[in-house]
C-alpha cells in the first residue's frame, strides 16, 4: 500500500511513529500542501495517487488539496468537508447542539471590536471563529479585558461562550477509529496557564462520557479527532472544542491504531465513516 501524509511537518511525533509502523511493508510519502492553491494544479496531478491520504494539516491550502484528491477518487482521512466543519467554530457549535451533544452555548460576533463595544455582563470565553494555530482563546471577565484584547485582535471574527466555573482541568479525549485515548491538562484559561498532559485512565471518566465522545465521530463524520471537555460539576460534561486530526502525542498505541485505520481505508477504497 502507498500512504500519503498531507502535512508540512512529516516529523510530527504521531506521523513519524505511524510511518515507522507502516514502512517495513508499505510506502509512506509526505505531501506538503503549502504550495497548493484552490483551483490550481495539485502536487500529484501528474503522478500516481496514493491508496489513502491522512489529512493532518488543516490550512486552506491543505483542504483545497484534499478536495482535489477526493475529486480524483482518493480516500482522505478525515474528509475535507468534515475537517472544514471543525475549523469553523460557529458551524461546529450549531452541528453539535442540533445533535444534542453537551456543547457550550455559542454565539458569533462579527469582530472582537464589536463585542468590546457592547461587552457581556458576565465572564466569557472568547475564541477566534476560525480555528488555526495561534488563534485567539481568552477569558474576559470585564470590559477592560476585552479592550486589552482588541489591541491585537480588533478585526478578528469571534465566538463567545459563557465561562462555566470548573476545576480548571481540560479532559483531552482523542479517538482513532473508535479507539479512545485520554489525558488531563491544566486549562490555558486557568490561573497559571496551560500545563503538561497528565495520564488519565478511561475507567476514571464519569459514566456516559465515552459513549458521548464516540458519538461525536458519527455526528461530525470524523475518524480521527479530539474532544476537549470540562466537568461542570458532578460529572456533567461540557464540550468546549472538537479538533479534526489532533496531535495525540505520547499515547501508547495511537500510531498502531492510525496505521491500521490507514490500511483498512486503503483496502476498502472508501472512508470508514462516509461524509453526509
């Protein structure tokens, strides 16, 4: 089998470890999406398609490349459409709430400057509408904090969620084709900021959390994804973010699970979970 990695960083731990699992018997090729433009010629247009592509990059160029490959009949994990839904936090929230998932109530504001002009009366979490590296994620308890943020983010389209008091720990759950991995991480919104990942056994999760996290995959048509949850009290979960193809670093068994998914998808020639 020939497995393509759509990424600008083939040395990423999860991808490198997955390639190590595959390469004794299969060919793994990296595909940097950086130069691809929507509507332009893709980097493999004149060559042989891989049997499956793993879409790790989530930039506009990467999504355009994935769509081009899909039009040519190549299976891509996750699909370009499913990945794009997780890049737009407005679309993400609407889809999750329609499905009855315990997602944070979310409203969209055209710009941070517009929000600062009529600030909320309670503490809120403000995020860039479009998820990307080094985007805006901040807690704002008052109008002064919002004004401070506008110094760098005035024109940024944002989503706003009420800040829900919690213990300051994010529950990081990652899924690869139904196999769940978990860790605890101090929230970047907590005092002292984000901390390292800590081990979290699946049997330590509150009842119902695993089933709910697996349902996210069906709702969003994702095979490889991450769900960030907080415990709002008594084991009641609230989803605060969903990520297509997260890093899943340092999780024993994750590279093997990803390699197995790639080979199953290549053998079938279709996505494991079809995109509606």
